[in-house]
């Protein structure tokens, strides 16, 4: 029984060592997860600030596009007015036979206005392209923020699982400690009982020797009497 108890005690000690090792590994994993969460939180903050900057740039681009649209409309009105003037001048030239020099000046003015309109349209197209790129970049950053949030949530869930496993291991460790203490108490009791039995055995052997000695003495006395 004592040998069996010792074997069990060694098994419990081994189990306790394994549980303690697992607890240390669990603590290490928990610390790593917390560091990753802090890193993702920092990255999410940076992405949020970048989105704010892009939103500001987007509003500024919208304002520029609107200004360019207003300029384009103004140039179109001026072009329409110039065309109207040109038509009137054509009529006037036809009627009054004005010189070709005045006509050329108006034609150059019309050409300049058309060039300005073309330049405005080109700039408008550039701003619209910049606006599309900015919107696409904002969508990409928002998606990254969404992915980071999902990753943070997953890491938090893993951290909770790790804490739960740690608590379970601690409970198991306490249970093993209680059993080991109980086994040690039982071993102490058995050792005491064994020592008591040994003492009783020595007393019994001594009494047996006394009885044998008395029997021998009685036998001798009987033979002597005969």
C-alpha cells in the first residue's frame, strides 16, 4: 500500500509539474495576445486619423470641382455671348462691310475663349480623377479599419479563451494539490500504523520467546521430576 501511495504521489507530482508548465505557457500566450491587441489598436487609431485627413481632402476636392464647374459655366456663357457677338458682327460685317481686321480680332477672342474652355474641361477632368482616386483610397482605408477591428475582436476572443483555460488549469492544479495533501496525510497515518504494528510484533515475539523459555523450563522440570 505504501509503495502504491508513493507511485500515486509521483504521478500527482508529475501531473502538477505539467499543469504548472501549461499555466506558464498560457500566461505567455496571454501576454502575446495583449501585445498584438495593443498593436492593432494603435494601427486602427492611425488609420482613423488618415481617414479624417482623406475626408478633408475629399471635401476640398469637391469644392475645387464645384469651382471649376462654375468657371466652366461662366466660360460657356462667355463663349455663348462671344458667339452671339460673332453672329451679330457677321451680320454687321455683311451689312456694313467692316474690315477683316476687326473680324479677325473677334475670331481670335473666340478662339482664346474656346482654349480657356478646353483648359477648364481638362482641369475639371483631372480634379474628377483625383476625386475618384481619393474616394477609392478612403474605401480602402475603411476596409483596412474594418479588417483590423475584426482581427482585434478575434484576438480578444482568443484572450478570453486563454484566460478561461488558465482558470481551468488553476482549478485543476488546486484539486491536484488537495489530493496530494490527502495522500500525504494517508501515508503518514499508514506509516504510524506500520510502526505501531512493528512495535506490537516485537512485543509479541518477546512474549513468544518468554513462553518458549517457560515451556522449555517446564519440560526440563518434568524430566527432572521423572
